[in-house]
């Protein structure tokens, strides 16, 4: 995700460099009007990379949100099972399993928004 952003900014810098160089270097290769099309293509590619990076970031955030909601539901289930103060072994085992499930789900959460679990 970060790689896409960096590469997008590199493409924008190259496009800007092409335009700036075309004004200072008197050559048929770097004519300002001829350099505008490739620069525009590079900027369009950079925009596409930024869009892809945002989509990847949103996907990671949605997945993390799903795991967070599932983890909270598992903790709530365990709390509801033990709320009445019973002494039933099967209920305690079910609550323990719910807590283990919540712990397993918590390892899939992305706390920093980086996408690196």
C-alpha cells in the first residue's frame, strides 16, 4: 500500500520534471507541447496508483472492523453466559471457548491502519 503511494509520487515528480526540463532544454525531444502528453499519462497512472492504494487501505480497514466486531461479539457471548453466576461446567467451557475465539480474532486486528498484521 505504501509502495503504491511512493511510486505514484515518483511518477508525479517525473512528470513535473519532464515539463520543467522541456522549457529549459532547447531540443526537439523536450518540446513543451510534446512533453505534455507523456507527462499527462504519468499523472494519470499516478492517480490510478493512489486510487488503488486507497482501495487497499479501505479493504484492510473493513476487514479489521469485521474482526473487531466479531471479537466484541465473542466477549459479549462469554459475558452473557457467565452473567447469571451459574456453576454449570458446560456453560463455563462454552464461555472459555468464546474467549479463546475472541483472542484468536484479536490477532487479526490492524491497530495502526498500515495493513501489516
